[in-house]
C-alpha cells in the first residue's frame, strides 16, 4: 500500500515538474535515430539543447521600431476651413483621441493609407477653390512627408507588431507527426500580401485597415511557423550529429573487404527503419511547409528600410549563407552524401548486392 502511494506521488510530482514532461513524439524519433546510429558505429553524439532555440526570438519592439516624424493636422483649422472634407476630419479626430494616440503599429499602417486617401480626396474638392491656397499647400506638404515615411511606417507595423513577433518566434513544440499534409497557407499568404504592400510603397498607398488588420490577425493565430522553426533547428542538429558519426571513421570501416558485414547490415536496418521510416517523413513535412515560408520571408526581407535588428533576425531565418533554412538544406545534402559513402563502401546502396539481400 505504501509503495503504491509512493508511486502515485512520484508520478504526480513528475507530471507537474517541467523536467519530467514527455518529449513530443517527433523529437523522440530524432533522438532514437541518433542513439541507434551511435550504437552501431560506436560513436557518441551531442544531445539536443532546447536553449539553442533562444536565438529564434524576434527583436523587442524597442529594437524593431524606427522614429517616424509625427505630423498632426489641426482639427479646428480643418473644421473652419474645409467643411467639405468630412472623411479627413473624422480620421484626424480619431487619431487625436486618447485611443488613437495608442494605435498599434499594425493598425497604424492601414490608418495612414486611409488618411492619405482622405487628404487626396479633400484636395480634389478644395484644390480649385479661391482662398484655399494656403490650406492646399499645407495638405500637399503633409501628404508628401507622410508618403515618404511610409516605408519606415511599414517596417514599424511589421517588425514592431506583436502579431508578427508571434509568427516568427520559435514554438516549444515541433511540427506534429501527421500522415497527411499539414496546412500553413494562411500565415504564409498573409506574409506575401504584406510583402506586396511594402514593395509597392510609397507609390501605392497601403490598403485600408479593413484589409490590413486581418492579415496581422492571421499571423497572430498561426502556429505552424513557430513549430516549423523548432523542427528546422532540431532536424538540422540531428542530421549534423548523424553525419559526424557516419564520417568519424573511413567509409569502409564497417566493410574493410568491400562486402557487407553483420554490423553494416545492422546499420542498413537503422537507415531503412529509422531514417527512411521516421526521420525522412519529418523532413518531407518540413520541406513542404518551409519552401513557401522561406520564399515569403525572403520577399519581405528584400524590401529596404527595416531596422537593423529586424533585418538581422530575418537573416537568421532565411539569410543566403547562414540562415536557418539554408543551413538545413546544407545539412540534408551532407547527410545524404555521408550515407551514400558508408553504404557504397559496403555495396549496400539501392540496387547493389548488399541492398538486395538486406534483412
């Protein structure tokens, strides 16, 4: 009885302790793969450290935001001088309200598009009216400055928004195992549409809030991007560790006579059952989700004007030389080559005698 109670207490306390939390099945498969390769080859490997994910945390809002000159129109002057400009008056009143002064960066992008369109509409109404020359000149001057500031405003909305930060922050969980294709098109589509907006600035104004705010809301709801970052980092680590073990000794170490041995056959089973059977399906899922993800982020990164911290973080993810995506692709190639070398030395590549006679 006492042993049963102690067991219950142990299980309960372990369930409550972070260190006792059961690893996701995807990560257990990767660790199991490394363990089996290491045992056959007599090699050690470096376990995954979750602290490695800390580098995939977007910069703070303070680091991401850039100063944009604040230009405010006098609501009173407009009320007196331009009664025909109702939409512009309403927008100015909204911006000058207590809530308007706290407008989130993601909201401000669409608002500025609305404001500039309202200014253009007002100028179309009063542009030819006598006695309005001073107001017309002021509005044109303010509109030009605001239009010139749109690229910085865009990057403040993207890099400085909570929604985008959530989208690009690593998740504590990897992509879940699934026999069917996981969906991630909505978040990636939102990034593409934002990139289209940024690319067209300042010649084409941002869309209204009714169109831009749903894009940011989609980013905030997305889970796959963070899970993908986790999986890419973990897969890269796994492939690099396995490649190092496979190449730690000459390729013919297991088969000095060039023909299969008992150990090489055991290694081939690891290749078939655990690499091809468990790791490669994870790689295929990450590749399918990652291709459009990295392309959309690459398009976004090509837009000039980002704060250095934001550009550096995007480079960490999709940079052309040391970005997470590029390093993952490099790890795939090197791992495939490592297996080809070892299996080839034992005549165990697909189509060779050792492959045909595998257990």
